[in-house]
């Protein structure tokens, strides 16, 4: 059994759905205008510098 407010939820499927909905409500990001990173020239390591760092 799981309590949501004044209501008790019973049954495996209903509890799973309630837990899923809880996390969806708390971790869903509502950001419609999210920026993109294409067409940006990021600095990169050369193959030589990479080899020096991984030795």
C-alpha cells in the first residue's frame, strides 16, 4: 500500500504507476527554448597533445 494525500493506493500496477508519475513530475524539464551547440567551434586537442596526456 502507498499513501498519496488522503488516498491509499493498492496493487502492484497502481503503485508502480504512482511512483513513475512522482518521478516524472519531479524530474521533467519544461524548457522549450533549449539552446543548441551546433555551429560552435570548440577548442580541440591535437593528436600529439592527446597522446602526451594519455601516457
